[in-house]
């Protein structure tokens, strides 16, 4: 489903950069600005700095004069407005609304082949429906000082309300865009978590066995292990280290400890 973020009458250049950054982290790049305060906002230094590397989103962004131009090709419009109004679209929690929206999209995709088959057979009784996959959702954000106008909100199908502290629900524009972008990406399937560290390599059985032999010698040297009556000390240590799933680096550390124990015991003699 096509996704567009629309910023209306944005007054702070930095927020445009923050919006680009928030969008890029969630894999979106369709940004449209409606009559921003600065005609050159996409090239201002503050915008570029706050984008923090999302320059491709800024390069792809468009500035238009009217909301009509910004919404071209979009079929489902979501306002982001918390100010109470006498009437207008229903106020909904983003995640629940996104789930409902995607269910409708999947249903449309399932019905589309049947409609196409009926059309081939000349069945004119059913009115033509929009093709699945040709829909687009637009998220509208108003100016930082005044939010969205009533007329702009009335055009939308839903007014998204991010659940916040009931005593302090104020969100920076960039933060609000990040939350909406995240929830929408999660609804679309999300991204896999990226490992911050390399994949762990486990030591093989020979490395563990060599380390245990080294430790057996060290424990004997310090008098902790009696070779004549070892009982089950070494098998228990073997099980302990197996549960730990040691890496080769950790094996190296433990062998260093064993070496230090041996050297210390020999120095005291």
C-alpha cells in the first residue's frame, strides 16, 4: 500500500528534517509539504542537519501549494488531530485502525480476481471497484502552533490519536511522525531486529576438552583436586561449561586463568 506523509504549513525547518529521518528509519520516502513557511526549507541548513543522513528523503520530497495537490493518488486519509471538534471523522488509536485498514486491503485483494473474472464474462451487474494495490494512505500533520484546520480534518477518514499521558499529551512533530511511522510499519510486517554484535561462535568439543585438561592440572596444582580421589568434579565442570556454551575467546580466558593458577602454585613452592 502506498504511503505518504503530508506536512501542512510547517513553520520550523528542523521539523522537516526530523520528519525525513523518522520516515527513513521506518522505510518510507514519500514526503509532501503543503505551503511551508520557508520556500527553500528542503535546502536549509537546519533541515539537513536534523535529517541526519536521510537526505534521499529530502531530495525526493515535494513542495505544493494546496492540500489537493498533496493528496493526489491517495484514497485513505488519516488526520493527526487531538483538539476536540463538534463533528468530524472518528478518533481512533493508530494500531487498531491500521489493523482494520489492512484487513480491508487484504479482502479487496481476495475479491479482485473474482471481479476480474466477472468482467471477462460480461457481468455488468456489479459496479467496478478500485483495484487492490492501487490504494494509498496519507498521514496528515498540521502546523506546529495550530495543528490541522477543521476543514482539513473533515476531509479525512479517521483522526489518529496517539495514546499518551492524559495530563500531558503534547508531542513534538518529529516524535509524532516517528510513532505513526513505526506503528504503520509494524502493521505492514515490520523489520527484523538487527544484531548489534556479530553472531556468536561456539567453541567445539576439542577446545572444551583441552581447556578442561588444563583446568584439571591447575586445580591439582593448587590442591583443590585430589587426583587419587577426583570423584565427579571434572565431569561436573564439563557439564557446567557445556551449559555455558563457551566461545573460543572465553576458552582462551579460562585457559589463561588455569595458567595463572599453575604459575602461582609453583612460585609458592
